[in-house]
């Protein structure tokens, strides 16, 4: 029974890290990382910069979900963000929640 606490700690750590990794994997799968990176600006802003810009804004999740799916322009300069028809609403919500959680 001495292994039980170690197993529980390992399971808890895996569960905590899993959502972040899953969302990074979703971003890769949906080709988001062709224009964005977590820490660095590529074509679009770094995800951490997005999180910083919109931190604490009421209703921003819904606006960003729409932007992920339909595209947008002007918030980060002249280069527009294209629509992403390969991303459904549930996936967009998952991605936006993850992006806004970054620090």
C-alpha cells in the first residue's frame, strides 16, 4: 500500500497537465500553429499576447470563438485572420479557453 500515494500523485499531475497538452495538440491538429505560436509572434500574435490583451474582459470568449471560426481583421494589425471552417464551435471554445488561460 506504500505505492498508493505515489500513484495518486502521479495521476493528479497527469490530469493537471493533460488539458494544456490536449489543447496544444488541438491547435496543431487544426493548423492554428501555422500562424500562431504560444510564446512568439509568427503571422498572428503569440497566444500569450492574446491572453494578456484580453485578460478580464467581459464576454471576450464568445467574441474570440466567433473570430476563430469566421476570421477577423484589425485587432492585431493589417494582416487579417482567415476563417477556419475546419474548427467547430466546441473546438473553438476549447481553444479560446486554453489561450486565455496562458500566462
